[in-house]
């Protein structure tokens, strides 16, 4: 009997023992692998190169439905049997994806009703992935069948450590009739079938758009009502979560207890309810693509990790990231400089990732992503990137056990609002980012204020934090605003940006003095606001060397208990303070009633962080980036990065310990030189 047949018999004999959820005893380091894309059969050669460079995990199958089922009801699995068996023989772990994000041609041909329809009569065509109405019953029927076929065949294979359900799922503009009917039913449930309540909360009498029967409820195509639009986005997020949980239900019927289920999210966090989507998964994963070369700064890596770690309340996985140049064409090919690939791996681990995988192992020779380059280039030979992968894999084999399962407990958090993001897109006040969460994260990241990014819909209390930084919280319930009020009252420090508290949960403006329920905590009210051109702050109150500027928006704050911190240098606007600080209970709330420059925001955030004892006054700033966590042995792990082309001189700011990469002792306050694109990792 051949060895590959034995692999499908042995699991039934030995697998059904006692299992715990998959435990990472070392960092996994690998790439997505698609042998079905290869111009020739080179499986053995690929595996030889994988073993030679220390690769430990591959991700397979998530876009291969048309190969698994080339005709309706005709299933072909032997090609994947061979791949998984050979990976197992080589000691390489496998993550198997359900292939629902790329449907086969026969399905679109026989059932065109599964293709997505968009607003104003637009529709999707076959020829690209993620072109379906994923709620369509016919699509669900065929999706369930292929998922069950895959699970029946592979669930007991010893190489498979986990399953990826779908891939980068978002609603992507689905607007089919049945999808709309589902939305109407969702709204009926949300408003207890009460049309009078819906009319009141959404203000549907405006322009005479009130309805008297549910049959009159109009589709999304021509809608102008902000409340409708925001609820539609909530519904999109709910449908994504429901579809992922539906797939998890199927996979969980088959998977072993020692296997995990995950989905790879994208850093466009506004499009998905990650909390609801993650409900039945063991690990969330995220696909992070970012600048390299002179633009490499690590922020996008930290931004993605800070969100995923908060959703998981623990560790997460990186399923895709840059190996070489990326893009749907060749116009922006920027491979990393020497040492940057390695540095990025440790940046992911420093944020709490347990796995780093590239998209993908080898570069495609055809198709839309011909120039989205993998570890190997078009020539499929070892290269500079492969050599750096090999170096990094060798290091991880030796020290990865000390870095995996890192636990982080941060004192600061960014409060993230899906609803405010969309509401400000529907009712914009600037041509810049209307919901500047990236700007807020940069202000924390570049000053080494480690942070969580916490979605509003998962918060019960903020007591674990000393400091909150809140991008424009334009849409919020009274309950959430009262929690922020209580956080300040109990001793917390808040930096809050403009337009916060202005609308209720229905995107309707509160009929009270702004900022509504936040008035006491903020210590002011306002009745007017204005769009503004860029202007300076009077007297440069924060001592900025550059960018003493505000722009876009100005709220006419009228202090009650708040202390003014800054006014505009302007004959009219300068009558009202635009940045204030209010002592309230045991805490403080600093409010920015304008769009600050990045340097101004950085300075305000830093001052509050020092006041809250989150950092000290001598904390290093970018390009020196500090990250910390505790490993399973209870030891502090300290990362020190230099994200620049020039060496950086520092005094080591922590207790002494062992530098793991170079195996030498480092003392507190020891003067160190960190080379360009380098990292120090110290175990205390």
C-alpha cells in the first residue's frame, strides 16, 4: 500500500484521543502555496526549497473551488491529497481554506442569480473573485456541499492544524432583491414592527419620505437618509458575520479538538464586525500589506495587530503580508531593502502574532496578480528574499519558543467606532480623512505609547485602561457616552476629538446642546461650528517647532468648568477656545474641537499620556520603536526597533536581560547602537 493512502487510514485509528485547542509551541513561519497555479509540476522541488529555508507552515485551497469541483457534482481531490501528504512527510503544517470566495464558472453559468447586483442597476460579472451574493440560497447550497466534501476528506489528516473560512470577506456592495428583503426584515425586527417609531427615529417625514406599510420600504439605490445608510452598513456587517459563523458551524462539525478555525480579515476594519465574526473562531487572522523601503515604519503592522489582538483578547495570526513588490500591475514594484523582511517578522511578533505567512510562496506567471510577488520570483529560484527568509526562520527555530504566545497589557486604548466612520462618510465635513483613526494611532505609535484598538461594540467598561484616545465619536448611544463620562469621573484620562457626541445611535443629531451627554465630562457646550481654512494657534501654546496649525473644522466652545488650552490666531474664531482640558471627578478630559496637524495631535497625546503616567517624559520617539510583552514563562520580552536608514544611539531603558539574537547581556542604561532596519530582542 502506498504511503499517501496510509495517511488517510491512520488518522481514523489514532486521532480520536483527547485533544486541546491547537497550541503554538513555536512561531509558525510560512507562505500560501498554490501548486495548481504552477506552470509545471515542481511540488518536490518546492518542498525541498521550503525545508531548506526553514518554512514551517503553508496555507492552501481557499481559491480552488473550480479545481476541486470542475463540473457540477464532479469532485477531484487527488491533486490536493498529494500536496498535503507530501507536506506532512516534510514536517510542514497545513492550513486548509474553504473555497467559497471564488466560485467555479459552471455555478455562475447555471445560476446567474448568485452573481451580485449593485446599486442603480449595476451588476457583477464572472471573471473575478468575490462577485457573488453570499446570502443567496443557491450559492449557500453549493458552498455547503463543497465545504462538507473537503471536511469529510481532510478533517482527520494529521498535517492540518486549522481551517480558514472564506477569505477577506466583505459585503462588497451586494444589493440583490433578496438581500434587500432581508434588510427590510432586519429593520422590522430592530424597530419591533413599529413604523411610527422608525419614522420618528429616522426623520422620514423629511421630504415626505415616510412610509405607511412595510411594502413601501424603499431599496438602497436612491437613499439619501443618513440613518438608513448607516443601518444598511450595520446590516452588511451582520451578514458578513452571519456567513462566517455559518461556515464555522459546518467546519466545527468535523474538525478535531486540536485544530483551529480562523478567517483572514483586512485592515479596513470599518467593513466588518470583527467581534461578531470572530465569535466561533479560535484565532483571528489578518492580511497586512504596508510600505517598505524608505517608507518602512512598522505602523501598519502595529495598527493591524492592535485591533486583532483586542478582538481576540489574545494572540492572532498573519496570513498574508509583503514578501517582494506587490500590486495588480507593475507600476509600484517596491521590494523590501535588506533586513526589512526580517524586521517586519519581529514587528508582527511584538504585537502578539503567533504566525507570519507571506502571500505567497512563488510569483504567478499569469492572471490579475502576476506582479504580486512571492518569496520566489518568476524564475522560481532562491533569491535575496529567500535567503533572508532562511536567516529569519533559523532564528525563530532557536528563539521562537520565547516569543510565541506573547501577552500584552496596555494602559492606553483607541475607541473605534464603525458607525462614526460611515456616518462621517455619508455627511463629510472635510476632504481629508473624516474619521482619522490612522492619524490617532500614529500619534500613539510614534511616541511608543502602546495601545489597544477597541471596537465600541465590545466594550463593557474601560477600567483596565488609564487613557482613552477617541477619534470623532459622531454616532454613539447615550449608554456609551455615559461610560466615557464614568471613566473620566473614576480617574481616567481622555483625549477626545471634534464632533464627538453629536449624533445618537440612529445618526440623528441630538436635540440638546452639544456635546450632549458628554457636556459635564467635557466641561463646555457649543452651539456653532464652522468650516475653516488652515490657521495657526495663537501664541504657539504647545511649543511646536512646526505645524502649529489647525484646519477644516472649528467648534465654538463655551467653557463651563473646562480650562482653555488654545485659541485660533484669528480675529473672529479666536474668541472661542478650540482645545480645552477639564478636570472631572478624579480624571481629566482633553478635547480637540478642530482638525489638528499631526504634530499638534502628537503633542497633546504625549502630554496627556505623561499626565496619566502611561509613559515618562524621556520616552523615545520614532524611528526608535519600543514594544513589550510577557511570554508564557512569565518573563518580559522587550523589542527595540530602528525603523530608519541610519544607526540610532539609545540608552537601554529597561531592566537588564539577555539579547536573544546576539546572545549577550544588556544592562539598564547601557549605551547601544541599533543599526539601520535592525531589532534588539531582550528577555529580562
